């Protein structure tokens, strides 16, 4: 089995151990608001978050949409964060690159996941979203904005040495090249995102 931490050379357990609870709760509220704004008119009964981490963002969204929630993350620190912050929904402690199942979800999404991979692995990660979805795919990544660049320069995260910042055009290009049919997209000073439909 491929270990996601080996690919990324990221220490996610350390990341979650150092996470400030108040900062994370505030961030999660804003991230959930972004996701709900994009999904508000969609009929979604089941949702899967890849790289689910603490599950707090997904909890807010699933409750609002009244959808059944599944999270997937293979890092033990992420699972401890899940028990600490959310403890809501089904949690699969699996590597999404190697996980195999006949199950499918209406919505498959990730928030701040694919940017930690090199280009070839990012394409594979995007295709995994498509493999598990029956209706929609939502991918959000950090924006290549002045705020993001300066925030990261002043407060580098040693647990996560690689994180690509995206323009919206770059995310659209990578998503299309990985086979997604883009439907909607958006951006702000913190993130860019695309929403795709399975046709």
C-alpha cells in the first residue's frame, strides 16, 4: 500500500498535534461557508471527503445538507483530530489512492489536499475523486494570492514542506486534464475551487 505521507513528505500527525483548536474552528466555519455557497442548490444524500482530517468542515456541511457523511484519511493524527473536533459520520482510515470499493457517493470533495502532491500525483488524486462520485466533485485549493503568499512566508509550516498555490486557471487546467467536466468555479483571496458534474 502506498503511504500518502511518504509521497508528500508531510508530517500530518505533527500538523494535527500542533493545531490551535480556536483557529481551526474559525477556519472550519469559513471553509464550510465556502462549500455550502457552492452546493446550496444541489440534491446530495451522501458525501465523501478525501483527506478528511478532523472532519469539522464536513460535519457543518453534511448537517446543513442533511447528507450522510463519510471521511477518508489514513493518518493517525488526523483520526485523533477527528475524535477531538468532530466525531461525526463514518471515518475510513484508508489511503484513498489504494482504497477499493463498489460504494459511490453523490458528492466527493477535498479541501486543501491535492496541492501537497507533485504534478503527476495531483492528476491521479483528481481522478480518484471522479472514481468515487455519482453526481458531483468539488475541489478547493489555496489561492496564489498576496495574502496567502505573505501568510506562508511569515509563518512557514515545517510539518508541510510542499504546498502549491493555485490560480483559478491552473486548477481548471489540471482538473480538465485529469478528465473532469467543469460546471462552476470560484475564487477569493484565500482559496480557488471547481465544481464538476458526472455526466
